[in-house]
C-alpha cells in the first residue's frame, strides 16, 4: 500500500450504484481492483445521514485531505469547536463562514462526522447539537382553545405582514418549565427573526401580556400573532398601546413557524423538562443575545442584528 491512490469520483459512483444493487463489497473491490478493506473504509467514513452518496462522499474525502494537509488550520478547527459550544449548528457554521470569505470551510456533513468521532473518543461536542423533539399528538379537551374574546383571525391579517415586507410584526409564544412552574415569553420579528424574551413566574395571562407590552412597546412593534393559548386572553391590553393582535388557527403551528423554530433553539439552553427555578434575568439576556447574533439560513446567513 506504499503507492496507495485515492479513490476517484467515478469510482465512488460505481461503489454507490453497486452497493445499492446489493453487490458484495468483495465483488465491488474486484471490479475496481481495490482491496475489500478500502471499499469498506470508504463507505463507513464518507456516508452521511442519508447513506452513502458519491458526490457527498467525494466532498468529504477532499475536505479530510485538506484538513490533514493543514489547509484548514488547527485554529480553524478550534474555531468550529467554539461555534459548536455557542450552539451554532453545523449548517450554520458552514454557511456563515463561507459567506464571510473563509477558505476550505468543512461541509456541515463533515462537521457532523467530526462531532460524532469526538463523541466516540469520549468528547462532549455532541452535547451542543440541537435535539429534535418527537411529535406528540394532543389529547383531551381541557384546554378550552378558541375561547379568547375579541380575537382577530390570522386570515384577516394585512398582506404586508404575511409577506414579511416590514419590521415590527412579531409572533408570540411561551416556553414552560418543569411541572409547569415558570414560563418564558418569547417574541420573534417575522422579517429579521430578532428575538425578545422574558422569564415569568407563571403563564397567567396578566403576567404574559404585561411582559409583551414591556418588550414590544420600546421597539415600536406594529403587530403580534399568537396561538390560542389562554395565556393570551388579555391581548386587548396590547391593542390599547397601539399593537395589533392576531390569532393563528388552532393547532396550526406552521402559521407561526419562526416563533416555534426559535423556541426549539431556546431549548438548547433550557432543555425540555428542566426547571426554570433560579434562571436569572441575566441568563435570559445572554440567551437572547446569543440568538440575535447567530447567523440564520433564511436570512442568507446574516444575523437578526445585522438585518436590523
């Protein structure tokens, strides 16, 4: 193996096609005049979340050689690890660094592989990855949704809000602590994804709506769209200070996708099931600041602060 030659992209397409066809690794190796161990190692090292794909495999192999050749410096790797610790996703890291002119930036697939290799070696990088929450079907009829008075449907919302033409139109929701003790009100601007947050002792509508007033009035908000939770029953208080209120259809979270996605990001800092007892205003401010300085794919890798 002293004169080992790297696999070509054409060979990787052959491996992919034959592997999908059910051809044994030994037969693939014989066809390509390679060792069985080379084919096995290729598939294990360069497969992604959707299995072994030749184009992705070729990209990963090239990036690995770049890093091994020090084209992507030890500082670059350390910086990627730092961004992971700041709760940036691999896709955000790749997109943001590329947009800022970095050279030889690893793909998000490579970063995932790097993280899981670190995990196998006993490292902790994987603890910073966002965990997808399983969907839970709603049951029971005790929530009394839809009983909010003077509610204006999302379908009556002006078109400029729907098309995100202006700043100042927010989506609102709450994140609840363990055993339903403590609540975090979250507000996300539809255009910039700028996020506002405040910790509350409970989800009682008096606390929630007053917090919304305190957060939205200084930024000259124009509107806010809620779900049908009873915590938003006192929404008329917002209208009194000149902020229009709208309500999404019941159980239709896609109509407030930006707020729901942001709540998922917040759960990286305050995992589901964690207690909100002892969570300080300073910590909430730090989380808010981190989210507002994090590049977003839907903003072409700008941060909410940059959009503002």
